[in-house]
């Protein structure tokens, strides 16, 4: 393998999966079905968890943080309050897809 190709491959392998491939909102909508039990996507209605309608358009989330990919992903991975952690439940690709879908709300 040429040296430049090896370097490029090494750099790409070091990137998180979400940074390597943008998520697919259509697939993310399917992943979101697990979230829909507790979170609304189309109304401001609060279910067990806050509405996610317009999540990335809000200045702050209900926890006071800015709705950045990193902050939203931290909540998805670790959970919060009564929300379970999805770090070991969803694959990196599913999480990227979910983020892509949440950005469309």
C-alpha cells in the first residue's frame, strides 16, 4: 500500500464512526420509534421526556445545555433521569442516523 494511502486510511480509522459517515434521516426515523414512547417529535407535548420537536433549533435543551451533536449524543449514550442509556443498545451507525433525523425535526 502506498505511504499516502496508508496515512489516509490511518486517519480515517481514527475518526469516530459518526464523523466518517453522515447519518441517514430516514433510517434515523426508524430508530426514533424507540424514543417515541417517551418523546414527541411533532408536537410540543411533554410525555415522560421532553418534546424533541425543533430540538436543534432551540437555544437550550431542558437541561440548560446547547443542543449540539456532542451534548445530544452524551444524553443518548448515558441516559438522563428516567431515560435509559443507549450506548450499548444502539450501534454507532444507528446513533448517527438518529442524530440526522433529530436535526430534521
